[in-house]
C-alpha cells in the first residue's frame, strides 16, 4: 500500500511541482502554507515554508518547527530543494534531519536533486544545467548562496557529511545500489546520488524505498530533491486512484502575473503578449512601490474591467536590466495588494515565481491548492481553496519555454469554454 507523504518546500511553486507528481498518478494532493496544520485528509501534503529569502538560521528554525508540527508516524518526508541551490537548502536539510532524529532516534537523507525534464542533472556530486556547470548559468549569477554547485561542500557547510554515489553505481543494478545506500547510511548524514536521466531517478527511488521498507530507516529516511525525484517516487508506488477534483472556471478572464526575473519567464511573457484577446499591462517596479492610492485604484480598475468582460490579462513587473533582488519580497507584496480587488473577477490565474504566487493568493483570500494535473514538467494545474475558487497554474520562474505561458492560458480557456479537463 502506498504511504502518505509530507513535502517541505521553501516556496510555493516548488511545493506544487513536487506534489503534482503524486496527484497526476491518482493521489489526492494539497498545497498549504502558513499556520495550516498536519491533519489534512489528502494523501500528500506539501507545505510552503516561505523560506527562500530567509537567512540560514531563520530558514533552519522554520523547517525544524514545521517538521515537528506536521510530521506524523508512518508518513514519508520529502525535503524539496531548488534544483539550482537557491535559498538555504543545506541549513533547512540539517534542521529537518535533526527534527527526525529527535522524533525517531535516527535520520538519514537521500539527496538526488536532478530534474532531467528541465535540463538539471548531477554528475560527480555537482549540479549541471543543460550539460554545463551550474556556476556558469544566469540563475547562479543572479542568485546564489553557496560558493560552488558541489553538493558535498554545500552539506559540509551545514555540518552534514555526504557520500557521493556515482552514476556507474546508480546504473549497476538494484542490489549494488541498495548496498551502496546502506553503506552510506552507516557512515554519513546524506547520500548524494548522480542522475542524468529519469531512469536514474527511478533506480534511486526503487533502491531507497527498498532500504527504507524495514529496519531503523523506516521512519527516519528523508528524501531530498526537486520534482524529478518526486515523480520517481510517485511512479514507484501503486495505489487505487482517488477521485480527481472537478475544475470549473470563475466568472471572468484569466489573470497572468509574471513577477519572476528569470529569462525563461520573460521570454514566455513576450510570446504571450502577442496573443489575441489578451491585454498586456506592464507595471514598473518603481511605480509599484511608490504610486499613490488613487493612482493604484485607477490602475486596478482598468485590469478588473478587462477581466470582468472575459478578456485575459498579462501583468508583468518591469525591473530594468539590473534589478535589485532585495526588493523581491516588497514587489511581490505590493503586487498582491494592488491586484487584490481583481480576485472576484477571475476566471483563472497563472502565476510565475513562488513569491509572486504566494503574495497573490494571500491577498485573494486563498488558503490552499488542491492539485489536479501537470501541463508540462514543473507546471502544475490546481484549484484554489478559500474565498476565491478558480483554476490556477503555477510555474517556477526558471522553468518552461517561451510557449509555456501561452499553453497555460489556452488550457484555462479550454476549461472556461468546455468544462473540467477531468
């Protein structure tokens, strides 16, 4: 029988793109945040710790508290980390393992951050993006915490020991891989596993599940990775499918909000801006932080008027060529407050970037997401819960192609005109 899962993530889109791995295979899956508790009925609960922008100590404290509050006996633990090591994954993992040791007497992590469907792989314990070093990417130049993409060094900085299990061992066979994991568990805090293909992650999931099926690791094993590993774990389990939520459109058009600075999201916004029956409404970051109340009301009235008559609207935050990353949380919060009155006019919502999505949902009075399906790798479709109930597509800023937002809007238009895709 498939087990229940608790996913701890550092942002909203990460929580969703891991939980959707289970939802699309028939498991009931919920994304929650804030003070939500651990008594949810769903098979899979993904909790957004909202810790991406915190320092190491604060991020660790938040994860320790969440693990203590949300974990239940018999529930598997998945620590979602960013596939390009943004945020504080090492400190958060150390705190999660410490919490598991306190609860169960032991704690061991299986770390496989590869997400081959989005070009992220791992070789010799280092993260590669599109075959090149993580350190050479735009993502790393714009936002990184660690000096290199070497995973053992990252772990060591948080007081954890890591044993690298190379690609040859991963592919050698089920029993050698299980033995390598067992040996790592005796000498290290974490096993770091190479993976370049989905099949590699499937081998890791099978070996780790077998290792954790009995003995001291049954209650103390922590899986660490991105949505690639979540998909491998979900595929390894078999269970009768749960009824899928019905997805119905709200009364108006789809609101698409692009707050991410990532090049992938900006390229997708440019492509979407040329779509028929869609209004592109750019908003300058400086104006967003400084505009007066009357000016903000007039701006929002124009957006809500278009949504109310069924038009789709793309709102894109413009930050210039050298954005100040420290303004990210303030911009997300200001954007959420600005668009709050639009909530009652939504037919659907598309949000890129975890901070942006979290701020929007908070101001719309949404307190959870019931996940339904995956439009493409890392792009989840769900249904909001709370004051506003509409279909929502969430996407990490760096995921996708130039057609991703266009595909999401077309998907929500189909729901509006043809009914639930389920």
